[in-house]
C-alpha cells in the first residue's frame, strides 16, 4: 500500500510539474515546513465543524491552545505564524498560550502551515471550547464533546506511536474517535488529578481509575509518543461517547495532594 501511495504521489507531482510553463515567474518560499507543523486548512476545517456542531455548546467560544510536551518546553514568549509560499501572517498568543486563527483566502489557497517558534514535537495542541457560567474547577461535557470533534477535524491528534500513524489519519474521522468508547481522546486538567466526578441532575459517578493518567497503560517506552508525556497526571478520558450523560453534565476535578 505504501509503495502504491508513494508511486501515485510521485506521478501526480510529475504531472503537475509538466503543466508549469517554462516562463512561469519564480516564487520565493518563505518557510521550510516541518512535516508535523499544523495544517492551516485542517484547522480552519475544525473551525467550520465548530459552527456546524455548535448546538453541543451553544454559548461557547472556540480557541486553540498550546501545551508542553517535553519537560523543558518553555511556552512563555512563544510566537506563531501562518506560513505559505508567499504569505506570512503573525498569530497573537494569549498569556494562557491560547489563540484564534484569522480566515485568510491566500493562506488557504497556498495550503499554509501554522508554525511555532518552538519545535513542533515539543508541543501538544488542543481545541479549547468553554461555555460561560461553568463553575471554577469544573468542565461541561458538551464542551468536551465539541473539543474532541474540533480537535480531530483540525488534525490535533499526535499521540500515536505507530510508525505510519500519518497514514492512519487518512481514515480517522471526528465521529469515529469522539463517539467510540475506545476513541481515547485525551483531555488535560490544569493540575495533577486525584479523581474526577460527574454530576448530571440527581445522578453522579466517579470516573474509574482507568479513565485517569492516560488509562494507566503508559510505559517508559511508550510515554514519549503520548501527548501526555509531561502531563500524565493531568490527563483523563471523559465519557463523551456515552449519551446517557447529557451535554449539561459537569465534571468536577479533585486535585492531587502534593508530596511533602
């Protein structure tokens, strides 16, 4: 399959090259793109999905957020820009390392990339969907459902250690990840967790231990492939696939006591 894919891509590239006239004007490339820089088109597609599925969180707004993936990753002072063949647009980053993306026709046409001033492999990228009036220390389940859908559509999944994970992305859809019990889309709290409790009207339940710390399955060999590399104790799986919990369900987080 890989050989066929490469051959097809090569043939397409050659055919495209043959259509360029010899006297075509040269174009200066503004940036050399890392293979794992985020696709501007895919992130705009995530924004479009947010609008289509807004009913999950009708009062919420959408931002994207950067999180550290390495222990020595410094996010303060990080800069972002949209870089295409001829376009280069700065993206403002807030103090909490979140940002929004402008819609730009030229960047879309040039299949631009979103490039950070840190190595992309040192970062974890997430959608951030927040409804107003959610109490501090809680998250709304409908917000998390929409975060997952947007995150997958925007291509923010990168916790796959398989050699050809990039090929698997071709067959990954938001619904196949976010509506499946084994979708394994990780969320992160702002601090190490001791537990998570769900409240939906008169119903409540504690998330099982298997829903915390990336399922408790990470080893020294696999942790480096996980988005949770430095945020393992912050990570949890929410029951976004379980429709018996309404969108108004609130998740309450218990912080882990620091060791003395």
